[in-house]
């Protein structure tokens, strides 16, 4: 009987001492923005900009990136991508022409790797928010 009582009371005492905020998955939020232009400086509309940073190998052994979010550039070539993710060590941003000739020509994809973000508003399991501005691309024609 005493053993059963301890089996019930002991876990309750341990769990009561743990703050509620300690359970969960660490996360952070990110706002990435910039513009995409041609080599000549012309704004490019309809370019897909994807943001991620968790590399992995697929079932074929190929290196892949898990993209958390994406956006298309507007008529001025501007974009903004907001994501919430497990905290990133490095952010990978890819600009790719998804409409081909329809958007005024075919352009080569480009990739930028960003490190050392500045986080604000940290919490127990929340690493904070990183605003990463001026992530700009100048794409070359194919």
C-alpha cells in the first residue's frame, strides 16, 4: 500500500515543480524581405522566393532543404516571407523564376545563405523574432 501511495505522489511532486512554460518545442519567427531585379536593374514580378534552413537527405540520399514559406514578388519586384520554425542556424533563401517566358523572360535561380540573425523578444521556448531585411537578388537570364 505504501509503495502504491509513493508511486502516485512522487510523479505529482516532480511535475508540480516544473513550470508550465518548459514544455513544447523551441521556435522562432522570421520576417525576410527584399527585392528581385534583373541584371539590368529592372524589377521582376512573379519570382518565387522561398525561405528555409533545415537541410536533410531524402530517400535517394540527395541533399534537400525544408522550406518553411514562400512568396511571389510584386510588380516592383518586392517580397516578404513570414515563417515560424525551429530556430535556424542558417537561413537559406532561394529566388526562382516559376513562370518562365510569361513573366518577361526566363531567369536563372539564385540562392543566398544568411547567418547571425539578431533576435528580439525571447521567451522560455521562443528564441525570438528575427527581421532579415534587404535580402536582394539580381537574376541572370538563362
